[in-house]
């Protein structure tokens, strides 16, 4: 499996944060495209730290995932929610903040510029 992240996000927040951020950004955008998981005017993605550690981020421990996600929330990159149907379900839901969307847009503009420069 290939893992992707934005260099600027890794430099500012850390490598684990950057890979998890990219994963969440991908799924938030995919949910927006598919009109899924829409709550309170935003599209969300949900996963427990255990599911992320058992699945797409096996190279990180549950502790590392929790720490990285909390760091992204504390830094204003992710917003935390709870939209579970069962009251006992404590799975967190995540969405991108305005700050994150703006930074993501700048990173993508840089990548587009570099791609265009390589085609000339």
C-alpha cells in the first residue's frame, strides 16, 4: 500500500499527523462527493483509533494514532464530533476545519504548480 501526505503538514505537525490528516481529508472529500455522513453542515468521517491501527495505518500503534489525532484537533486542523446512532458507541467523527481546508488548498496548488512545471 502507498501512503501519501503533504510535506508542509508533516513539517508543521508531524509525520503520523500528516498521514492521518491525508486519510481523513480523502474520506471527507469522498463523503462530500457521495453525499454521505453529512451533519451540522459538514461532511464527516469516523473511525476508531483501533480500526485505523488494524487497517490502513498498521505501522502506527493505537496510542500514536490517538496522540496524532488529538494533536490535529488541538491545533485546529480537525473538528471532533459524535454522530453515532447507539448511545454506547464512543467512536469519534472527524471533519476538516477552515484552517485545514485552506492549508490543504495551498498544498494542492503547490503540487499542481510542480506538476505543471514538470510538463513544460
